């Protein structure tokens, strides 16, 4: 997951990008853009961090410093962009969604709930990103399973409806397939906690089809081994393939971990395990 904020200041020959790369070794990179793709960008900032909380705090601070220096945050979100054409100021509810995403990476469940409540009566509350993060927070907090599932299904259906209508949705820099797969992840975890392994298996298989990953292969294998013993051989191939691609041996019965909050998500009894790969494939 690469989260990018862009900042414009007239005449546009010194625009900036702030890029946050979460993961095991979070990093912030700042790019200086010279107003044309023909002019090479240059780094004005490169900071590694030992933990995501410190990285998020620094990211917020650097963004505030640019605004104080006369820059305006724009609506651009694609992290590979290297020039800002027709810059428009980012809307407040979009900034609020960005803050919610940063809170999901680093803040307490109580702080996340405050961010969700602040956005509840804004256009942000109808976005798939908001609904996914609300469901994700609900699962991590062990709130009502029914409510978690309703939120995740609303995120899934809203994203599908926007896509069918060719209508835009705001998800910051998160790719659509990445967001969709993460929505199905939450559905899988919640259905499993609700003792509905068939629905949990269906959801994780959809997530795997959209965006294959080691964690999803392990989640699928765990469900099959624990709840569908006649399909245990079925379980091993995707898990083996994921481990092979990752270059490590994996315990097929180990729970996968959420790559945002680190909460283990497999089997009815939730177990704590070390967080896995960064939320976004680098």
C-alpha cells in the first residue's frame, strides 16, 4: 500500500509529493516535481522508521509543514504521478478519509471510532473505503458480528455498484482490486467468527481470486483443514504455492494476520500472530 499526498503552490514548478510506504519498515519519501514529466523529480525527503506510529506522526507533520509554507493539497492520489495538471484542492471529507486510513494503520480502536464518528454525516460515510474501515475496526474491537458483516457487505455492494455505473469512488491511493480484496478479507474473518465456515471460505476464495497473497492462501487452507476435512488435500496447493512465491515455509495451520492492525484472523478462536507483509505489495 502506497499512500500519496500531493501539494501545489503557484506557479507549479516546485510541487511536492509525500509518499508513505507502510509495512515492516515504514518509510516516508518526499518528491519535488518541476512542473513537467520531462524534468526528472528529485527526493527532498527520505525517512525510514522502526514503527508505523512514528511514521504516521511524521507524515502528518510533514504535510502540515507544506500547508504552512503555502502549498495546497490537491485531489491527485496516484502515487506514480510526477506532475500536477489542473490541480484542484482536496475536499475536507476526502482529507478526513485519509486521516481515517492513517488512524487504521496506527491509532487505538477508540481513536479510530472517533474518526469514524466525525465523518458519519459527511459524503465520506457512503464511500467503500469508509465502510471497509468501519467493518475492519468493528472486527478488531470484537463488536457485533452482524454489524461487521453488514458494513463489509455494504462496502462490497457499494464498490460493485459504482463500478457498474462507472461512477467514481474515493479510496485515496489504494487500488480498486486491493480494496475489494480487503473487503472480502473482513467478510471471511467475520463469518468465521460467526461459525459460518462456508461463507468464510467463499469470501476468502473471492479475495484470493482478486488479489492472490500468502496470507489469503493460509486463511483458505486453515478453513478447509479445520472445517472441511474431506478437502484437506485441496487446501495444500494454494498454501504451498504462496509459500513458494514468498520463499519461506509457512505453518499452514497458523492464522493469517491483518496487515493493517496485526490481529490474527483465522479459526473461531482468534490467535495473536506476528503481522505479515505490508498492506500493499511493493
